[in-house]
């Protein structure tokens, strides 16, 4: 089974819960539960490394919380340092505050240790509305760094297309696109 098959199978078998009127899939890459099978993380790491030209990248940016397990193996395999957008303020010199407002959550996020002119790849677990990534993009722009690529593992909803139209200079891709059909996960690619 190749890496894409491993990822697709894990998503197809993900449990679905209802939050009000909304079906919500639960997956270890997007939620940290149920337990993350090393084969799935390895598959996502391999697919992420294949999806991007890492030769000119200076920094990998992950987003708390699932950005921690997603970006760490990519950093190890590519040798490129990483930093995580956090939900906690540290007060370090140059810290950028981001107002995050998505369909799921509200609150501030903080960027640290991103230098002007650096070429950055953002890796995120799931993109739905695009609210979190839009906030992160605007925060990174304040640092003077350049976002080369954004890679999301799971795309659902219209957020990716919205971000592509708003930021045509950034290459934004997903590994897998899905939609919810009641309690069923439908893989679209």
C-alpha cells in the first residue's frame, strides 16, 4: 500500500460525531485522537516531503496543536528548522500577535523567531473555512518573511479556494480533499 492509500484508508475509517447539526470527523492527524498509527504519520510525512520543493525553504511553520507532530518529522527528514504558531504569549522580542477567528474557535495566536526575508512553508492539518490560515498569512507578512508554500493534509469546505484567490502569489495545496455526507466521509481525490 502506498502512502496516499494509507492516508486515504485512515480517513475513510475515521469515526464521525455530531456537534449540533454538524458532522465532524475525528482523525489522529487532525485531532490527536484516536491514537496515531506510525504508518499514517510516516505516510503524511512522505507525502508532504514529495509535495514541496524544499531546496529553497528556510523555515517550516506549524500551527498549534497538531502542527507539532506534523512538522517535527518533516523537519528531521529535511534538516530545515521549524517554529510553531502558539496560542500562548511568550513576550519574546519581535513576537507577532495574530487575532484568530474561525468557524471553530476565537482567540489570539503568537508567532516568534521568523526573520525578514525567510522563505517559509506552512504545514497545517486541516483547512475548512480558511480563517486560521488567513490570520497566520497576515501575521507572517508582518514579519517580512515570504510564504513559499502552504500544505494542508485534509481539505474540506471552500477555505482553500478562498485563500488561493486572495493570495495568488502563494502555492496552496492539500494532500486529500473530502466532504461530509451525513455520517459518511466522502474522499474527493
